[in-house]
């Protein structure tokens, strides 16, 4: 009996996991672009967008995966229907370049900060500037007057 | 050392600014290519932009170059487009009426599902050649702004008449449609 319960619990957990992993139409609609108006499907009421939404629902009902549906739509309309560029080939640059710029910027800021702190350090360790004799005489006179 | 770092930093910054400026100039100068429709509207001599696309009415591909020497009515459409349904019978009748004079009606199905397009063709009894441009590769060079749009091409490959935006053969463009066909056929009258 315990074994049967454990099996039922395991099956329920697996089913729940599978249900959670299955894409919803709205997920896909946010990741695909209307080829006529250029906005994501969830933001578009253009006739072609409505047709694509219907296609997504039909394919999901038929058991197609997210990747399959995307591939089928790319085959029909080209890679422009993907809201995010693919992470392969030339399009990979769209993902890598922002990070490369970020890293380059961080390195640049680091180098400038290092050079700046070094210059300040050099300035601090230098010999003190000599006081103008006239100014020194006037300061001494003022101090004497203040103390008296 | 710090002076050198500063100079390198300045050089990098200048190079970045120069690159961005170059991209801006390139974008303004070269990325605003006019479509054939715009040139036609200005009265410029313009040849029909070439394409080679898969056929929907049968297997294989069809290139515009293979139709050189024939007068053409080139119609850009999609199955999801309402006015395309209105004009489909007119285009089919035009094809049947002028076919013996060599006129070819050529459909270009744009941004559509192949199966939807084939269903559309069966429903409206379309027998003229239709090619499939799901990615919309022809749009920019032809200057397509909406669906449907129709162009007329004479035997030398030049665009003639005027571009018809919207369904053909309704009150507002019947005359332009008939004149376009006449010009494509080489009838100057």
C-alpha cells in the first residue's frame, strides 16, 4: 500500500513538473514578432498576428514543443519573427557585443582610476613648495601680532 | 607613464566617436534606398527589381528574369489580407482575358503561411503563377507599403503605369488598372 502511494506521489510530481515546463501560448506570443507590424504577437492585433496566434495554439494542442513551433515559424517567415536573436552564428554577436563593451568599459575605468590615483600619489610624495619669503615674513608678523 | 595612458584613453575615445559618426553617415547616406514604387511615382525610369522565389502553384522556383519579354501584372498579396480576397477574381479574369496576348499575372504571396496561401488559391480558382515570399525579401526593393499592391511591367522589364495600392478594379482605380495593362502590353493609346 505504501509503495503504491509512493508511486502515485512520484507520478503526480512528474506530471506537475511536465505541466510547469510546458510553454503557454502567451509565453510564445511574447517571444515572437508580428512580421507586418514589428511588435510582439501579444501586443498585436494585425490579421497575420492573429493567424500566428491561432497557429501557436493549434501546434501546442498537437503536442509541438516551443522549439519546434519557433523553427516552423522561422521557416515560414524568416528569423525576423524571433523577438530575441538566435544564440548562434552571426546573431551570437548581438549577445556577446554588449558584454564585451561592458568589460571594455570596466577595464577602461579601472585603468583611468589607477592612472589617476598614481598621479595623485606622486603629487603627494613630492617636496613641499617653498613659501614666498615676503609672504612668510607677513605670516610671521601676523602671528606675532595675534599672540601679543 | 600616466601621460601615455591618458593619450591612449583619448585615442580610444576619439576612435569610438569616429566609429559612431561613420555609422551615422553610412546610415543616412546608404540605408535609405528608395523602392521601385517611389521611383515610379517620381516618373523615373525603373526596371522591375529581380527576384527568384519558390512557386506555390507548382514545384520549383520562378525568377522574374525568366519572364523577360512578357508583359506582367505583378500583384503582392497575402491570404490574411481582406482586400486581396476582393481582387482575386478580378486578377484571375484578367489573366484569362489577356493570356493569349502574352500577359502574365504573377502573384507574390508575402509574409504568409504557405498552406494558407495554397488554400486561398484553391478557393479563388487562381491558375496564374504565384511565388512565395514569406520573409518579405521583395518588399524593400519594390517599395511595398501595404497589401495588396499591383505593378505593371512591360516586355522590356520596365515598370509602367502607376502602382495600385489596394484592391484593383474598384471605382477609384479601374482606369489606372486598365491603363497599366495597356501600357504593359505595349498599347500606347
